[in-house]
């Protein structure tokens, strides 16, 4: 999740011709955008399990997934299982980070419920292996949080699964950012252009924030949303 864009409020000063000629009698009108560039909603694309088998396309010079994002100038978040990361994993993460992608934590061991003891070590591993990356967000393996208060001691936000997958424009709990799972393979997840567009439309209709959680990335196409 790349947060900086969401906190940029764009203010447009809309002066009518009448206001210009009669400023003393007409108050200027301002509009504050909910999202950057006055978009109706926001989307974050996130990829899990990086460093584990079958996830290589999400990052790196030879990653078709990252290449698709780079071609459009879009950024993603790549959540790394740091205990599974090889030297090649970190090389690819550094490459992705240099292109503007976020490298974040997906625990050390990807155990059933992430223990609190992995919060700091996974963050430190990212920081040490991807110089400059602060690693301020986390995704919980298997949708099990180690605890909101514990997470927020180390991270500004955590991504989780959700039955209602669009997060409101001002999240009430940054340790529980909703996401919707997509991807090929055994998860049976939605994975077509229509599926992605429908999720984007959901976010737009509610002025909310859609977070795509992609599993089993084989090859992707960016559909212009
Ligand atoms: Zn995972």
C-alpha cells in the first residue's frame, strides 16, 4: 500500500467570472478531493508470498508482473516472507523498489497465525536487504493478525482479508485494511479483467479504497484502471 498519494489533498480554487469581477460580494468556492486527481476511488495492487515458490513474476528485471506495472507507471506493494527470501529475492526487491514499488512484510515464516515475535524481525530484514525501504506496512499470512495494538507498534498499517472488501475513505482501523483476493491456481479466486473492473467500480461507487490481494501471479495484464 502506497500511502503518500492518499494524503495529498488537491485543492482547486474555482473562481467564476462573476467572482473575479465582483470579488467583494462573492465568496470563493473550494473543492477538496477525496482522492488524488479527484478520482472517485483508489486501488492498491498488492502481491503476497514473495520469496516463496511461484511468486517470481511480481518483482525484478525478469518479472512479467512488475514489467506490466512499470510499463504503465503504476506501483504495487510486494509482501515478502523474509525467512524464505533468497539472494535473488532481495535482488529483485531492490530492483522493484528502485522503480517505485513498495517492499513490505508478510512475516518471517508464514505460519498459521503470525507470532508477534516476527513483527520486528521481518521489518528489519526488509530494511537491511532493501536499503531505503522503511517497511511500514504488513500483510498477515492466512488472514490471521497477531493483534492490532502489537502491529501498530511497528507498522502504520496492516492488510487483511475481508468479507466486505472495500475500505472506507478514512479507515477506522489501519491495522485492518480490507482486501479482496484475486489470482489463478487452486484458490478459485476471481481473476478476469471483468472481475478487476467490478472491484474498481465498487470502490468508485463508495468513494472507497480497493486493495487487490493477488495470489499465484503467473502473468497479468493491466486493464487501464
Ligand atoms: Zn501469504
